[in-house]
């Protein structure tokens, strides 16, 4: 039986899984973000305008897939009455994406399907973060807000002439876990996906599955 996981490690691992997936789909999935889906609007515009790429519109598919995943996460949560099914299902979805990649990611349509399945998994993790915000130190998939808060905390600490600000210091430490976890996922996500393709998504799938099992305890 997997023991209950401390919130710090829980937060770090979920952020790492998101960083891994986001980088993996960007590197091996035709420069598509699976966690920061709004970034795909910019990639779409850049590819359409600068390169005249007719397939750029595929980037826009991530948005309805993401929305559907979040809605599904809310629906599952309302009926389950507990938070853990979301992470367990997310883990299974990411494992499915990584497993399918072995057989279909070599062709463009298959590659896109794997990216969309991964995006669906990230949508579930976003839903988990919104519905059960106290389970982690903050959002584990989108880092802009975390960087903003960490910057505010750092500014408050530096503006103090003496004694420091305990509240800002504690908040900065928590956001450092989030940012550090995301970065820790981005690096292997880029390396492994460059070497083996979208099959690398199996790794964050296992991580999220472990988090889901630990969160049941």
C-alpha cells in the first residue's frame, strides 16, 4: 500500500508531471502545449502567419479538449464525492497516451491524437487544482500566477529593513516547490521526448498514478 504523501512532495510531483507533459508535447507533438493550452493560440498564429502552415489550426483543438476535460473532472468529482478519482483517472489517461504513442505517434494523425489525450489528462489535473486547492501549494500546471506570487513575496522580503516577513517567506518557499517541480519535469520531458517521442508520456502517467493512489490513503 502506498503511504500518504506529504503536501510538499505531492505538489512537487504533480507540478513535475505537468512540466514533463507540456515539454514533451511541445518537443515531440508539433510544438503543442498540453498544460498551458492558451499558449497554443500564439503558436497557431505564428505558424499560420510566418510559415503559412495549413495544419496550424490543429493547435486550436487543444482548447475544446481541455474544456471538455475540466467539465468531465467537475462531473466526476460531483458524483464521486471524493478528490482521488481525478488523479487516478488522469494517471490512466496519460498512460494510455504514452502506450498509444508506441503504435500511432509516427504518423501525423496519430501524433495529434496522443497530444490531445495528454491535453485531456492535463485538463483533469487543472480541474483537481481548482476543486481541491488546499491539497497543493498552488496551481500545478500553469506557472505564470505562481511566478507572480513568488515575485510579490520576494519583493516584500527585500523591502523589509529588518526581521523579514514570515508570511511572505513561507509563501515564497511554497511557490519555490511549485516552480522547482515544474522545471524538474520540463528538463527530463524535453530530453526523453527528443530521444523516444511521445512514448515518454508514460513517465508522468506513472507519477500521477502514484499521487492518486497516495492521496486515497
